C-alpha cells in the first residue's frame, strides 16, 4: 500500500545527508513524530503489502531494546500507542510488483502516542541500525528529523487563539468499523470516536465517551469535503474499503457554550496527525494532516495496490458464501485468510513471504492455497 495523496503546497525536500545531529525532546514528552530519509542501496522490487514488513521490522526493533514494551505492543486487546506511514516516494509498478531504483530516496514516518513509546524512540535513535530491510529491498537510513513536534496531552488541551474551522486531510486510505463492516465516510461521530479512544487510553485525562460523542453528533458542522473511495489490502489479512481526501468542519454557535467539550474538540483535532484516523493505522492506513490536501487521481501504482484489495474482497465474498452454513466469526476469518493467501499467490508472491507476513507455517499456507483453489474451481 502506498500513500495516495500529498500536500500540493509541500516544498521540495533537501537532499539527504548522513545522520549527524539526532532529534531530542523533553523527558515528559508523550507525543512525537519522526520522519526517516531512506535510500535504496540497489534496484529491487517491493510487494504491494510491504507495510506488513515495515510494521514487523519496527516491532522487532522494539523487541531488541525493550522486551516489556514489545510484549505490550503485541497485546491484541489494547490500543496501539504508535503508528507508521507507508513509504512516500514515486514507486512505479513493474508487473505485479513495485520497483525501487538504486539511490532512490524514500520517506517514512513513525509516531509515538505515549510517554513510554516516546522514551523508546529517544533510546532507539542512539542505537539506530544503518539499514532497514524489507525482504528483497535494503534501505539505508540517511537522516532522521522531527515531523510532528514533541508535546503532551495536557499541552494539546490549551485552547486556540480563535475557534475557527479546521481541515482534516486523509493522506492514506482511511476507514472505520461500523456494525461489523467497513464504513468509508468521515462522519464526525466516527472521526472523533477514533481520536477519543486514543485520548482515553494514553492521556491520563479520561473523558466520558457517550456524553462527548452525543455532543459531537449535535454540534459539528461539515462545511466542505472532497473525498474519493478506495479499496486496498491492509493489515495481515482481508481488504479495506476506505477513502482519501479532505474535509473542513467546525462547531455550531450553540456548541461553544460547552467550554469543556469545545476545548477537547480542538485538542483531538491537534491529536489527529499523531494518532491517525480509523483502524489499521499501525499498517500505514489513516495518515492524517491538518492541511487541505486534494485527493490525487489514481496513479498506476495506486491501481496496482487497489487491484489486490479488490481481488481479496471478491474472493472473500465467494469463500464466505460457500461456508455460510457454518456461519460465525470463524467462517469470516477463514474466508478472509484463504482470500488473502490466494490473491497474493495470484500476484506472484512466494509461499514463504506470505507465511512470514501471516505468521503461519509454510505448510499451512500451502494447504490453504490448495483448498482455496479447489473451492474457487467448485464455484465455477
């Protein structure tokens, strides 16, 4: 998956130079964003779901330096106090892969949402490896800079000088879960529920979710939007129906009477670039900017990445229908797993690569491939 839009007023970045002065921040920092300049050492290819490998590489870095934090980040029940972006660069499709040219510069972002992760990033920068390895691609870490300024949740609560409209731009495909399905629209309640979950988990300044979201539903006015829908493969299995683009919103005059919730509204807007929007943000989805960013027309690269998501959705529907008599969550998970494996095999990916990403034995992936092909053949 790659980013689908970027700010139109963004200035060209200077040529990267080897890491010299490392970023630092105060010990009480809870939120910070880092951007890495990476250089491809050789011409090579990336598979379209390379963000799985980025995710795994970062977690392995955590495991090596802080096993306790690593165990917490692997806890499937908790909100994740970090997120990552996809690689930002011109990645051209070659067949069913994305092509990297030797000496090509790419940009990658990692954001911390808790004091513990911010502390880890500070330590990590002093022991940063020279390269980032993504299967067949080796990227040299050239430079690290602060992309989002270090701050705290209490500082986010400081009110703005003026209560004005705000912009939210969704740089990478963004989606929510609603009643068991993907919901690809930035409805204010869904937006601010997404931000409030992170706030309540990591800020130590908890807020009543029901009361605040009722107020959001009554108070937020959407002034403008420019959105495009997109289907992508995301995370380890399955596909996501999401959106990219921008919206402008604000509060009604009556809403300003509730000063506590008004203050929180603007704090959560400032939180959005750090935490991202929606789900699967640790795999590059939901990257968010406070600038107005027009959605870009589908590039050849985006068409390639969309193709996998669309194929996974198509196969998931077939396998779910064939297994519908058994029903339940297990049916949905098996159908999504079969669909993901078969679609990626159709894209030319190896059994070993898929097995590593799904954290499954190669023999199991091979068996699932055979079962999925047999099931598809029976379908017609």
